């Protein structure tokens, strides 16, 4: 990935953080807490921000925890490659937490 692509991704993530505010941080924190890929070293709390940045824009298409589980698993396969990503069931609890947070976020009016 060249510097231009890195800059574009960083800019998109800044835009998502601005639009979704605390919800963006909450999704990243949920992923960090459940740590499906085993990369939580306690000091790298922003480790799952990239994944949160690709999951959040797709949540509008979800209607259940199961939809979110499929979405999260799919995004992790993209980020970590199919041979490295954990089994589908590993994403059940993070999906439940994300769905619950998403539901509350939408009830409060969605993106800022």
C-alpha cells in the first residue's frame, strides 16, 4: 500500500470517527475487549480501529445479531486473510455486543 492509500484510509477513518463519535470508539473497544485475533496487548487500544472503520458503514444493512456476526467475520477475513481468521463462532459475542450498541445508537438518532 502506498502513502496515498494510507492517507486516504486515515482520512476516511477520521470522517467516520467524526460522524459516529463515541459509537466508533465503542465498536473498536468491543473488538479489542473480545480480541478475536489475539492481538490485544493491553497498551494498543486502537488496534481494532481499522476493522471498526469498515464494519460501521455496513451496519445499516444488518437486521440481527446474526447479520452482524456474518459482517464482522467477513471483514476480519479481509483484514487477516481466510487462513488466519478465527472460526465463525468466535465472532458471536462481539456481534451481540455490536448489535446492542448499534441498536442504542440508532435509537438516539444515528450519526451526528
